[in-house]
């Protein structure tokens, strides 16, 4: 699991979750960072990684924007093609 930029998220989505030598992503999501209030992007490489992004003291409004293997009932689900592609 790691926080990434929107640009890297878009590249991962375009490459079906693959980036250089990294394992294929399981899901890409956004969440509100409770410390800064900003929208953050993250990549999860497994279901266990994804579980770290449930609502907590640090995370609010987790939203899956690209679900290779992630369940669509996790938090919110937003079709990234409708929300993030101009």
C-alpha cells in the first residue's frame, strides 16, 4: 500500500494496474486525509492492503476508483472513467 499522485494513479489505470517492475495493483482509491483535509490517492496491492483504507482517525471517505480485484461495496465506488477522464 502506498500514497501516490493523481498522475501516477492515471498511469496505473491506463496500464491496467501495472507499473514498471511493481506487482499488479489490486485497487486504486482516493480518500480524504484527515490531517490535511486534502484528497489523497493510494494504490493497494492486495486485499490486506485495501483493508488499511477503511475509515479511521487518518482516513475519511475512502472511494475505489479502479477495482481490479477490490469489492465494489468497499466504502464508495466511483467509476474513474466518469469522474476523472475529461
